[in-house]
C-alpha cells in the first residue's frame, strides 16, 4: 500500500528478504509489495507485476512494471494484487502439492463463497460444541470470502 516506499527503504527488511530468499521454495509479492522485493534486489532488474500506481517506484529499483497480471522470476512470483494473489496462492499450491490438492482447495473456497463453513471450520465447530460452546467465537470477515469464480484454468503465466 502507501507505505511501500518507506518499507522499500528499510535496510533491516531488505536484509531479511535477502537472507530468507535463498531458503524459500517460493516467494510471492503482491501489488506494491513487489516494490519491496525489487528494493531487496530479488527481481534481477527484470519486469515484474505490480499495482498500476507503483510502476515508477518499481522502476526506481531497476525493474519495469509488466503488463502481465502475474510474472514469475525464478522462484519469485509477482502479481498485480487483489484476486491475482489468490491465483498465485493456487499456483504455488499446484507446484507444491499437485492438482488434486488444488481441486480440494478450490472446492473449499467455493463452499465458503456460498456462505458455508469450510472443512476446518466444521471440524472446529464439532469440537467446540462437544465442550458446550455454541458456534464460532467471532463473526466471519466478509473481506476474506472467496469470489464465486476463480478463473485458474485461464491463468497465463509469463516467465521472465
């Protein structure tokens, strides 16, 4: 968000990103977070996906803003934000666990999108009701509800 310029200048954050990057199987940066990853030198001056307002700031760290929604640079995946972050999460799940697990995750997201509790919530609910609790402790956050459709099959990845 708006604090990305300040975060990009934080030497401790940049040093931490540089230290953990070699040990990460995947690193994902969404929206203006891509600027911070570029400031840490992890994009190798290649094009990256970012929020449309962060293109100039991204360029100041040597990486041009791509017109693609998702860009993969080695083990770093960048995206423009919003729903593309969900696409990246599914892409990483696909790489780590395979298509069956992605299908299971999508099924859970579809259930949550219809207002049904996900499997983990149902398990928690059953455990809680056995101990005399009634329902979840806090209301559901509507900002975290998955959309009805995630167009994962149509996702195009542009490796750079």
